[in-house]
C-alpha cells in the first residue's frame, strides 16, 4: 500500500477509532463505526486490493441489523469517491456474497455483526 495522503488519513482515522482488525474483519461497537471510520476502512481495503489486482467494481451486502444500512452507505460513498462502482446486493448471507465475489472475480465488503447476538 502506497503512502498517499488518502491512505495516511485513512490509517489515522482507523487507529483513533478504537476498532480492532483481525482475521475475521473489523471488530468494535456499532457506535464506533461512524461514516468516517467505515469510509476509512473502505479506502484501506481498496488500496490493499489494488496492489494485488485490477477491478472496477466491488460487491457489497449487509445483514439485517439496524446499523448495517448506514455503514454500507458510508462504504458505497467512499467507493464512489475512489471511482469504483459499488454493486449493492442488500441483505444476503455472507456465503452468498462470497460466492458472488468469486463468480464475478471482484472484491466484496460484507457489513455484518455476525458474532453479535441479534
């Protein structure tokens, strides 16, 4: 990932958010996932993916938790600002989005609190 101003800002927002990141994605309270934080994670994800392969669109989906829609909207806005087409699938199971991403050979963003009881 290049040290562009956009990537530096993204890294700063993420590091100050209190959200942790590991093998199963970003973890934190729903209230910590502000639009700026969601956008910063999206920018970082795209920068990482762009260093590995070329793509023009990203698949995005959500679960049916109340906070998911706003988080996805922030991700979509960030994608649009990066000039990337967001293909929104709405509420789908995580494996369905993974299938779509593999079939279409595109990155995917799944907004879910799958580890949190509903």
